[in-house]
C-alpha cells in the first residue's frame, strides 16, 4: 500500500476561491468589504513572513487588510490600547495579534482583550467555550483546516475512531472538539499516555500535533488509516533525514539541508506513513497551507456574524 497524498495546495486554493466569491457578494449586496487587522510587535523573522503572507492573501481575496507593526520596545499598555482601539472600530471585522510577543508583554492578557466577535484566531476563552458547547464560534484555523481536508477528501468522520496526539489549546484540544462535533469517537493522547503506539494504531483518523520531528512511526499507524500531520519542525541532521525519507525524496531533502541548513518535516515519519496509511498530509505542502486560507474564511464569518448578515 502507498498512501494517497492529500495536497494542502489544492484544498487551500479551493477555499480561497470560495472566500473571494463570498467577499465579492458581500461587497455587491451590502456595500462593504470585510476588514482584517494584524498586529505585530518586534522583528521576529518568522512572524514577519507569516504576517506578510496573511496581509497579501487578504488583499488578493478582496478583504481590506491593515498591518500595525510596533517596535519591540513598545510597552504592554500601548499594545493593550491598540487592541482596544481596534475593538471599538466598527469597520474592523477581524483582529489577529501575531505571536510570539516580546517577553515583557503578557500574551494571554492581550489575547483575552480581543473582542470575541473579532477573534479570527479563535483563541479567546469565549470562543473556546462556545466550541466546547457546540455553539457557532470562530474556530482556530489549523484544526478547522484539518476538518476541511478530511471532508473534501471524502474521508468519513462520523462513527470513526479518531486519535489526536497533543493537547495544546491552539491545536490539540480544539481539534478533538471539532472531531467530536463530527460524531467521531475521540481520544486525546499526550506525554503521559500509557501504550501510545497501541492507542494510536487503533485510530481510523490519526492527527499528530506534538512538535517532535518524525515521532509518529510505523508502530503508531494502523493499516489503512488517514494520517494528518500538523507538525512543522526543522531537521538539520542528514542522518535524521535518512531515517525519515524514502529514496524518492531523500536526495532532495539532503540537498535542501546542504543549501538552507535544514529541511521541514512534520511529527510523522513520512516514509512509515506512506507505507501504512491510506491517506497522508505531507510536510511541507499539507495542513500548513490551510491555516491562512481558514483565517480568511474566519474573517468573512466574523463579518457576517457581527453584522448579522
């Protein structure tokens, strides 16, 4: 068996096309375009890349976008004032504070100040609570993207055994809730789970979100499972790359390590997943591409919910 690769690019482009059509409809019928504001503090290189991608995508889809960039030394009070100002603006539908923030700023305090109706990351406790109770809510983008991939691939969720490896507030917990709402039987695993391979190998749907390169191996994967890899890790050691990649991919990965100093890999050993799973999301090119698309979808959803259209 060789797993069918589920391309994040294909699904991302489909969602982006749908969002662009919805934005055009809102503009034509209601006379406005949804507005997303991204707040960035400091000069973290990865954050700059992520924010640039989000702002650029918003503009491509017809969403009004603003990028508020503050110096690293900006005080917590100034960031709080900026968020409160965005909460008060009637034209702003979505607010995203790019993490990480500098150490002198309390990230949780800032995130909890965002108006839940404009919380397009879906991290606010109000949205987390609504998700848990099964009410309409803005949902964290990465778990929502996983559900989109499963549904658009024709993979049945209802009645299936789903295992989520990882219990973070950003991915693991909301992922479990979304699978539960789709009528899967859900198990959450973590560092203290007894017999992790035994639990994981019984999954019809296995979602890995633990942040450990290639941790999920053949012993964790049931024959014919759908394996969703949410992890993004840097592998710098050529010997580690040889453990993870088969002959079709190894030379390219080694060349990437030599050129860039690292290659991207998820939490799942891709060679093992390709041999045992029925479906597999690659890294790169998998779930990561869905995150920005789902952010755009959340921005339009927020615009409709808060404006009652």
